[in-house]
C-alpha cells in the first residue's frame, strides 16, 4: 500500500516511527510533503520516506492520505489536494 503524509512535523514523525517499529509496513511506500523541504529530506534519510514536490503530488501517489497539518492551514491543504483525491482514498 502507498501512504501519503502531508505535513511532516512532530505528529507525522511519531506516526511514521510507530509504523516503522511495528514492522507491519515494511513493504509499503510512504510519500510525504511539507512546506519545509528539509523535513522530507530528514525523513527520507531516517525512514525511507519518498519526498513529493507538492501536497497534490503526495496525495496522488498515496492510497491512504494522512493530513498532519495545523487546523488553520487545513482548508488550503484540502484545496491543494482536491483534484488528487477521490472516494477510493
């Protein structure tokens, strides 16, 4: 399965570490986007995350989309990804 994380701060990091240590997701791909590009690069190094160039690109790649953003930016993130999602995600 492919997972997309939009927002790669503390909450996403904790979820990703839990996924990694559980051993249940070792064959899955994890894509991620953050407005701070270094966050994706750090998680690429430590967890094998595949950096995406935009929130829409991450959402397009993922079968499951995990939104890890602050409430005040949720509306703009949803606008950014609206063309990349459908009922199957």
